[in-house]
């Protein structure tokens, strides 16, 4: 049985760790470098870093913060936000990231997925998908739509179609974030996660809604996710990663345990 991964998410704005609800009302809550070190020591399997306003502000990612985080941890490190071309990808990998997450840029220029996969390998390219539940219709038969630029711009793209297309273009993994569940701590969007997991062959990371260990157990089983992204529940020190992993172990869900 392949171990499920527990992945803390560092949303960064102006160099500071921040957290919002449904992509709004963000509040600065700390230093991303210190948080990355703490989660690494607690037993995180990976770290995800998003410069959340780089795309909407049309600026480059804060590469100095990426480098400082990479120097602090010794586990896989995925970086996204403001990545628009191969040169941006090279800069991020050169700063210490193992994976590159493309979201808005992938929608605007889908060829960036293929270019990145050819240059660095599919295993390095993560398709970030920010998804909003909408009415089932001709454009969005799944009932879920892709939203870009930090939740600011609806695209008209059906989320399930885009997941399949991203895989076809060369993405090695999908990070699937429910805008509706983001920051609510009421549980992941299980239906969405299972829908995408059932229809692609690449790993799916569930994101948005984690509030307690039971939520991770649900999305890793009923949601069929390969990994779960967490934020509020560890940022606010409600749980440690070790506590979460021990709970999952008690539910017969395999994770990488350090002790």
C-alpha cells in the first residue's frame, strides 16, 4: 500500500505567511520560513508554497523567500504563484524547489505544462486547480468551474475536463483546491475530489477545508485522494502533523511515520 502524504500549505503574501477564507480576508499569521521548519520537524511529507498575489499582481514570485524555505527543509518542496514560462520554472528549481505548480498560467497558456514536463520531467509539474461549484450546464457538465488569478477570474472551463486535459498535456500531479471549502475547516469537497481522482491516472492532492483529522481520513478514503493539503489546523496549532498521522494510523490509513 502506498503511503498517503500530508502536506502543509504555506500561502505567502508580501513575504509573510497568510490565511484567508474562500480566498478572501487574508490575515498575516507568521513567517513562512519558520513555519516550514516547524512542519518539517513535525514530520510533513512535503511543503507547498504559494505566492498568492503574484499572478493577480502580474509580478514575479518572491524567489528569495523560496530560497530561504528550501534551505530550511529536506523534504520535497512545491512552489507556485507567478510562474509564467520556462525561465520562471528554472529560477524556482534553481532556488531549491523540486516541483513547480502552474495554475493561472496553465489556463492562459496550456503549452507551459508540456514545455515544463519536457524540460524537467512530468514528476516536477503540478497542475494547480482552483475550483468553484456552479450550476451544471453545457460549459460545465461536472458542475465545477476553474477560477484563476487567486479566485478572481472565472474561466468557463469545466474542472473535470481541465483535469484530464492537464494530464494529457504532461502534468504529473494535480493539486485540487475547492474555493468553497477553503479556510472553512468543515471538511474537504469529497464529491469533487473523488470525481477527479476517478478520472485521471496521476496523483491528486486534495486541498481546502481541513479542520480536524477526521476530514483527512474522509478525503483519503471516500475522496480517493493520494495526499491532503492542510493549513489552518496546523497554522493555528490546533493539531500537529504527528497527531494527525497517528490518528490516520489508527484508522488503518498508511502514512510515513517518523516515530
